């Protein structure tokens, strides 16, 4: 499993302190020779392809043609398209179950592509747990594509449902890094 670089968004809720992995914006350029060396001759050269990853610096050298890589909060430069959900999982079993459910919902074909046309997600690990990054359709009520960081945490001890259910702590960011509200996740636990 790829390692993430802690240092992104911080969650302090439910008696836990969770440092989410850094989200990186990566820009790639691939020549025809680069593609040929990867066995991808059927594709044309790529100039300035942008994608986002939670995989850490160790992953950097595995991405050919990388011109630029920088940490970001939001989907910088993306004014339309899907949103990204980065979710914390306390252990590997929890994350694998989540990934299987996402795969079932998205409908993965024989080539590993989602039938909804969204990119496949990622899985990484830091000292604070396992994290998934999954693309989802942007809700039309949102101001733009969002990056939503989510951690399911225990409710406070004085809550009537404490010990029975968890609540979703979240932080959401617009493409320029401004904060946003996601109504289906409110209210946020303290």
C-alpha cells in the first residue's frame, strides 16, 4: 500500500486527532516516446495533464512525465467536473469494505474503469490510519467541485446516542481552498 504524507487537513473530534494525508496536484506531460516505452503507443502525446493524488512523495517517481507537483486543499483549476472525498478509516478491514462498496456502486468494467466515467480512487496509509480518495459527482447545490475530508468519530459522551452510532466530521474546500458546507453531513460533531 502506498504511504501518504501527513500534513493535510487536521480532524480533532470524537477524542481523536487525525492528520489527513496531503492532497497533491500533479501536472504531467508525456511524449510519444514516453508512451511507447510504457506500451501505450495507441495514445497520443499528453501536454499538461492534471490529476490529484493522496499518495506521498515516495510515489512521485512512479509517475512518468511529472512536471509539477504541489500540495493543495481544493481541486485548483477545476471549475466543473467531479468532487473528491478523502475518508479516514481506523483499520485496513474497514477501508477494504468501503472500497468494495464503492466499486459495487460505481460498477467497474473488465478494464477497471467505472461505468459512471469517474476516475478510480486511491488508498494510502499514514501513522493515523488508512485513507481512501474516491471521486463522486458534484452536487448541483455546491458552488463548485469540492474536496471533502471525512472521518466517522464517536459522538460526545453526553449525546443520547453515544456508543451506539458515530457521526461524520468533515471539512470541505472549494477549488481555491475556501471552505464550503455539505448539507447532508451537517451538523458536524464536536
